[in-house]
C-alpha cells in the first residue's frame, strides 16, 4: 500500500490502537530532534514498508517533547511536501492526527497565546500546502474552530495563482460552501466562476466521484448531497443571491427541465390529472431540440405500460422513434394512418366530478374596464358572499412565481373572469387605476364576505405580480378562508376517500368531495393561463374553481353539525383581518382543534365510528396492534415486509383507510393523506395499549358483538359454522385420508361415548359467542380429505386439539372462509373482554342487559 494513499486517514482505517502493541511503549528517549526523526523514516518510506513505518512513526511521536511544534518544524525544514503527489511529510501529518486521537491529553485551549502562535505558523504552511495537507493541519491545529481567516488566506493564495477550481472543490467536498460564498461575496467575476464550477457538476452524465477521487484527504460530505438535484438547488440559490442571469448555468436549467418532465409525466400518465393538450404544450417548451432531454423523456414514457397513451405523446411531440418498444411503434403507425385522429380520454370524467351548476352564458370573461364597469354594482352588493380565486401559468424553471393571469369572482348565479394583464395595462393608466380601486373596494368592504382557499397566499401573489395591487392582502376585511375550516373538519376525522386513479383528491378538490360529494376535475389546473383566447375547458374550470366555494359555504351553513362545526358558522367565522390578527384561529375552531375528541361548542357531539366500519392500514412493524384491532372487529390491512410507506398512502387514498405508522415516515404520510388520516403509534406501548389509544383517538365504538367478528389472521369477516359431528369427521379424515367415511362415523360415535363423565369443567358464559353465519354443508366442500372449501381454502384442522373435540358442552365450531382457521368457544373471549373493558361498550358498570361477553377459543 502506498503510504501516501488515503487509507492512512483515520476515516478509512479502523485501526486506531498503537501499532507497537503497547500503548505505553517509549523505546526512543525523549527530546528527539524532529528533522532527525523525519530522516529516520525516509528509508522505510522509500521501501513502502508501511507496517514498520507506522510502528516507527508512533514510537517517534511518543518521544517528541511537543508533537505539534515538531510537526511544524519538520514542514519548515523540508521541501518534499511542496511538490505534487504523495509525500512523507503529508503521511506523517495524517499519522500524527491519528496518534493524537488515540491518546486523550490536554491540548491548548482555543484562543490561548500558545495555540495562536502554532495556528499562525500552520497558516503559513497551509498557504503553500497541497490538498493532502489541508485536512490534517486544520484538524491538528483546530483551525476549523478558529477565525475563518486562515482558510480564507489559503483560498486567496490559490486565487492569486488563478487556481479557483482547485481552491473551491476541496471546500465544496467538505460541505464548506459558506466559506467559498464568503470569499466571492464582493467579487462578481469569482461569483460567475463559482457558479460555472457548480453548473459543470450538474452536466448530464457527470460523476461527482471523479472529483472526490482527486481530493481523497478532504472529502467528508456524503456525495448524495452533491447530486445534480441538490447542486441545482445550490446553483439556483446562488443565482438569486448574486442577482445573476440563469442563462449562465445551462446544465442547472437542464436538470430543472428534467425534474419538471418527471412531474408532468406523473401528472399525465399516473394521476391522469392533466389534459393531453396542456401536457404536450408544457413538455414541448421544456424539451425543445435538446437531444438528451428527448432521450430522458422517451425513457419516462416507455416506462409507462399504456402503449396507446405513449404513442399519442410521441406523435404530438414529434419525438425520435428509433428506440421505441415494438408495441408503441405499432400503435404509433396505427395513429399515423388515421385521418383526423382525436385523443381518446382516459375516462368519462363528467360523471365523476363536481359540475358547475350555472349555465355557460353566466360565465363572463372581462378584458376591458368598459365591460367590467357594467358589473360594479353586482360585485360590490352589500351583504352578499363572493368566491375569489386566481390562476397563473405554471413555471418549471428558475425565476420565482409567475405573474397572476386571471382573477375569478363568483356571486350567486354568475362568475366573472377578470383578465388581469389586460385590465392592469398600461401601468398607471386611467383604466388600470379604476380597476385597482374596484379590487380594493371589494377586498376592504366588510359587509361582503370573501371566500377563498389559501386566500392569503393568492393575494400575496397578486400583489407581487402587479404593483398597483401590492397592498391587496393588507386591505382584506370580512373574509373566510375555507382552508382553515377544512383543517378543522379533517382533524375530527372527516373521511378522505380516494377516487379512481393513482391518488385521491387534495386541497380544495378534497373539500368539495367531502362536502358536495364529488371532487373537482383538475385537468386544466396546469394549463397555460397566459394564452389568449382561453380554451373552453379553461373557462369552465376557472369558473368552477370559484363557484364551488359558494356551494361549499352554503352547505356548511345549512348543516354545520354534519361537518362537526359550530352551529353559527357565519357569525363565528366571518372575521375581518383586524380580528384575525389577534387570534390564529376563531375560538370555536381553536377548541375543536386542541381537543378533537371533546364535545365542541353548542353541544355538537363528535360522532362515533362503529368498530366494523373503521378501516385502517398498518405498517409491517405493527403486527401486534393489527391483531388486537382485528379481534375487536376493526378492518385492518398490514403492509408486507418489503412494502414502504408510499404503499400505505396509496391504499389509504384508494380505500378510505386511516394510516397507523410506527413513527418514522409519519410526516411524509400525513402530507399525502391529510391531517386526521394518519396516526403515529407509540412503539413503547404493548399492543393492547396501542389498540386502546387508537380506539380513543378516533372515537371508535366497540361492542361485545364486535369481538372476534373478524379473523385475526387474515382480516376476513366471513365465517361458516361447523357442527361438532362434521368437525370430527373432517379431523379424522385429515389424519386417515385413505380410510372409508364409515370408519369416521364410527370413530365419531365412540368419541361421543367417551365424552361422558370425562369432559373438563364448562367455562362460564359458554355458548354466548354466536356470530351471524350459516352452517357448513356438504355442498360447501370441494373435498373432505383434505377438507377444502369451494373457494379453494383448506381448513386448518391440525390446530384443533383432540381434547377440544371431547368437550361435552361444545356443540359447534367456526371456520374462516378466507384462511381456513378454526375457532371454538372457550375462555379467550372472556379474556379479550376483560383486557378491553375500559373501551368496550357494555362492560361492567355500563353493560347493557344480555350483552355479557362469552369466552371463545381458536386454533392458535
């Protein structure tokens, strides 16, 4: 091994003990001359006897009066380390660092005169040192905790020599980008060179490990933190900080375009929430004639298994076809042969989504002050409620949020679509001033209730887009943000069912589904809102987005108890901005959010959830909790060991389940399914305690009839009742498959006779477990040996003890049609009822007559 190899660094060599084998060994007398010590190592260095070299070096370190001063004396008195390539001096510095780490001893305090003198000498060496000496010198002389000037001096020397790349790369690899930023802060030329360096690392196909191998001694950052995605974010941040043109960083822009392509393909091909027209327009603008991006796009498309959709995308964008799969190429040829081909929609969306309840002629697109002025009185009518929304063209590149393009204002029976670029140009003109006054009057009029969803963010964007409306957010009075109402509804466990497709609705679309029954169709959300004229689908979408706010508000006011809100919704939530500045949420909302299981204002009780209607999905770490909940009748799915949290979110959205997680992915899951749909379970609790906590949190009502209504093993809730005689026959046939059935009948008779006088004492309450199910009949069996149901499920008869078949009081069994598990009455039911007594309705102290739980057993 080359002594100058990075393996000499402690981070890459686990051996940290004294190589002499004796931590106290000091065979060399103290006071050794540093230069003589270095010369004694030179012979071993030249022969590359690394093991012996290390042993001699560590003995020598122990013999030095002051190892830190001696190291500097060695470096000052020799020239070998000043050249290129490995040097004995650099190796000695690495070894001294390791030796000091294995021998805890008092070291000079930071800021002490002695250390300052050593640091000053180290800085002079550092200014001339190669990269291999930087890290050990910084560590040994504690330069990382001292003033930044030593490292900056080293950078300055490299800069003076025109070696900016060499000075920057080691610092970036050590995650010290702040040092480089500080150095170039007032140097525009170096700012551009720094961005050019980072941008070169974003180049398609570039491997950062190549750069890391150039500087093995100083690479300390995890290389995934220097991935093209992370580097692109750094470049974008620096562009904004220095106010430079993004065109200086073409590779960063390419990486941003690739990320946008991934997002758009997911929206179009997986979520199916983007129209083909909008998708093609955005993708064409991102890809252009960039061959590498075209190749990446083709890979994204061909990963999708719908050949017809992929072929349509290839055709619309005129992409290269040489590397298309055969199925896609065939479909593409078919499309080319068709004259006047139109896109086949993914699905009939009209019946699955909320429909605008007003006629098309009641949607007014207004692009001039003359047209808008005719509707002033209608917009400003006191006492009315209006819905307000904004649309803007989506941006997938650097440059901040794009300019707002459309403002929608909905009143009862009508929607006004205001063309902001036209109405606010030319800036400072009489028409734009009149329009700005109208918007200000509408927002500041407290008698007009303004509805929005995330309204503050929309108004900030409006003010940032148009200086004439810069104070729009501050002018707001008499508003109601339905986003805050939605948060309350979800906290008290409003269901969030999914829709057909890869993911369920979110945000306003989810609120509309929960209140009005169907989600919004969001396929036009990412369309080009700067385009004029707007398409018919865009006009209807924009009107729908604003008008649905009115319908949601009216529904909440009509039935506040249904949605777990206070009865006087209009009075309690119609707060102006001045009121809102004194409280984060209205009082009634605050109370409900703080204690979701308490009775909210005005006596509206939070509804219970029946155990058998409560549906959850657990991660694989919560197997015990899953069994406990199943034995109480809860519908529980458990992820497999190889499935990650993304599968839990997908199942929760598609099947309307609540996620129970062991904690680590909680934040990600909660963001995907919404508050109230995900619970982090305390893994320090036993399974029964976890189950009680879950039941209380979601206010789940469990009755004795729910116990064992569902199979703990497979989650199935369909049982068959099996007579004792048939069970004996099936058990006997299972152990004697070759015997005739008559023998089984005889054995059954003999066992019945042996029961007399020998059955164990009957457990109290036996006979009370009687789930609703039908008797197993001969027609239900596909075969008797082995006993197999018609659906292919084999009964698990090996788990039925012979003694159970002899119990005189036991007259029937139960079998799960899902997994074949066999159950019978015993003491298990009583134990479960006792364990969960505090959450069981009808437990002692509150139990209803005739509802006492009975025992049960199983083939566990």
